[in-house]
C-alpha cells in the first residue's frame, strides 16, 4: 500500500494520522493531478458520513481544492456509493467521500473517485502522494478569478434514491427491520424503502456525530438478529457507517454475511441468465463453505486479495458482474461502480420475491465452516516482515500441514487498520482457535 492511501483511501484517527493539513494537501494534489488529465477547471463533488470530524475535513479538503482552482459541489451526508454515482450524474471530474466506513467515530478517511465513478488507480494515488510527501512539484496555487468556487447540491439524496429504486422489481412481501448504523444510511434508507413500497422499521438512524457504528450496524448484527426474531420480522438489514456494506438476518435470526448473500444473489442472477460466465469474484477470506457450494452448483469462482478494489479490478478486467467480500461489500457491476449496501438490499429483495422458497431455506444451502479471526497490533515494519520471518512462517507452515484439506490459514496485514489479521478456518473450532492463538503469539513475539 501507499504511504498515504491504503486499500480504501487515506484513513486514520483524526488529529493524529489524518489532520486538517493533510486533508488540505490531498485536496490540492488531487485537483492538480485531475486538472492535468482533463485540461480544464475541475469540478469535484464531496460527500461525507455522520462523523463529528466530517465538517472539519470537508472544509479542509474544499479549501485545498479551491486553492488550486477546482470548483466544489457539496453533497452533504450521503453513502459512499452515492458519491460514485453522483460524480457521473453531475458530470464532475472527481468525487471525494469523507468516511472511515465501519471504524469508530474517532477515525475518518478520504476516498477519491474518478469521473466514471471508480476509485482512483494506484498510479493516480501514487502521483498525489509524491506531490504531498516528496515535493515532486510545488502546489499550483491560484489567485483572483482563478480560485475555485463552492456550491451545494440540495437534491443529492433524492437523485441517488431514485436511481436505486428503479432497480427494484417489486413483489417482496414481508416486514423488514433496517439498522442504519447511525451513519450515512440515516439520510437515505427511510426515503428509499418508502419509495419501494416495502414495509420497513428503522433503528439507529439518529446520528449525533459520535455514535456511528457504536453497538449497531453491520459490525454488531447480533442485536439486530434479536430484534428480528422478537419482532416477527421477515428480514433484517444492517448497513455500516457509509452504507457500502450489507449484512442480513433471516426470520430465524441467522446472520447472513457477505459469503452467504453472494451465494443467494449469484443463484438469482444465474437463473435470470445475468451471471456472466456463471462466475462470482470473491477473496481469499471467503468461507470454504462457499467454494464447496459453488462446486456443487457447477458455478465458478475467481479469487482475489482482500479488498473490494481488488474484487472490482478482477471484475472489470474479465467482465464479471458479481463479486464481493465476507464483510458485506458486494458489487453489481451492471448497476454500480463500487460496493453499495442499499443496492445489495434491493437485489436481495428481488431475489427473495423471485424465489419459490423462503430466504432462510435458500441461504441455508451454504454450510459455513467455523472461522476465527485475531487482530494483532502491528507497526508498518511488522506488516512488511510478517511473511518472511522464519519463526513466524514455521508456525504457520506447521499448522497448514496439520489442517491439510480440513481447513486453511490466511495471515495478512490490514490495509485500513494497524493490524495483522490472522484467520483460521476448519472443521473444529477448538483446533482453529488454538492455531490462531499460536500464530498470533509468534507474530507478537518475533515481529517487534
């Protein structure tokens, strides 16, 4: 990963890793790179989630953009995928989303999108980093009439919701419970489901700047599951802070993660003849049960590194239309350029309405292998050395031999947080927990 940008933009604790000064400079450098490519005065749209730091960062990024001559259109609180869509709708040259997704409110992030709604390429991000960190060229600061101007989009949420609603095929019967995570979905979900004509009750849609993702949303689905069962709902939907993820809960209270949802949605698209090459793009963290079910169904899988950007790269390169991650990032390339939790919810409603079986039965076709994950606090140097230190690789190798074809191990540095993640999967929870603990201990002991 880059020195500023990780797998999902620039992210960190506000005031520590992510400062107002850095935000100004990202705005300046991004506008310079874009202006060179477009040969005109850039227009940049900016959206944000509900974090208390959003106002400060919006002001800082806006100042940076305007200082080098870019015009800014403020979208207000919107989901991340809304920025990806609206950058195209408003014929903008770039989009900025201020969000740290599923992280606590202390964190925030700056995600950049190009004019076609895709996240910037590695090369573009590296060029921006070079301007900021290496002083590869001075900031092209403007004066007088060449400065950028700022305006506000009053209809951003409505335009985005109308685009989503047009994808719904109708026919879903039942009551759903929607968890907005006190985040971006709080600005759009109620409007959306009303337009769909679906009976919905909403929880955690009262953001106060510090309660985003706090014991709610896709990172705390167990509470939604309890409410779905006690309230007799047909389905529960949980978004994360910027509403680019979806996890669901069936009527029995079973949590349906991204792997399970992809198995349901892949079958739905395949039945409609809309799953190109009958292939779903997933990551190395995808549950073994998913791969076994795809084999049974005669479907194919394409496996990438962890990160929705890698899933998207494979989809675009090979023409696949469905891909995603266990975390609930799902991409429907026929409809969107990035993961979209509310779009995923609509596709799930379409699938449920089209099926002659209850959703719980369809989702139950995938048998999940027990999986455990440990996050080991890690410095950048530890992240670089995790896969080459002999004492660590020996422990991993020994456990891989022990598990053999009964399980697997994935050890990787997080692209968005200061962790090395240790995931172990297998038939026995006791065995995989022991394996994960020993690997984590080796990392803590030897990678100092």
